[in-house]
């Protein structure tokens, strides 16, 4: 399984970015994928997940600002980030699980940096 993220960059507060994560090595699209982030000196935290049934979950810190979506034909996960804040600055990682409900083995992308300036 390979995950390749793209779309990170630097924006000013209030701006928007869209992250993409292309997955390869899966034979179907019925598995959980998610976005995580890690700021310097902090632990990695979940941002959003979409399970194999299409159920979406968000962390409280991004609800109402970020939207995760998934293209099953391309097996690509997206994260639309609006209303970005300086505290959103972090390395963003895409994850894919072998299980349908965010369980089983986890695979990780290399990460893409998001920097939000005030």
C-alpha cells in the first residue's frame, strides 16, 4: 500500500487549502482513510476520518471548517480546509487502514506541511 499526499503550503489566516492523498495497492475502496496532523513538539492527532461505509468523523478543533471526502473510483482522500488558523500549522499525514472501520493495520503517507501565518 502506498499513500501519496499533496496540496500543502503556506497561507495566511482565514485562507484555504485542499489536501489530496492518492492510495494504491488496494483492491477495493471499502476501507477507512483519515487525516492526522502533528505540530512540532506535539503528539500526532486525528483530524478527520472516513470509514469504509462512508461515515465521517472530525476532531472538535476543525468541525465546521474542514471537510473530508473520498473518491472511491480513484481511491483518493481529500481534505478541504477553510478558515485556516495559525494553530492549524502542522505536518499533515494521510492514513489508510486495512479494516473497514479504522481498524487493522495502518499505513501512512510521507506527510505534507501546512503553515498558516497570522
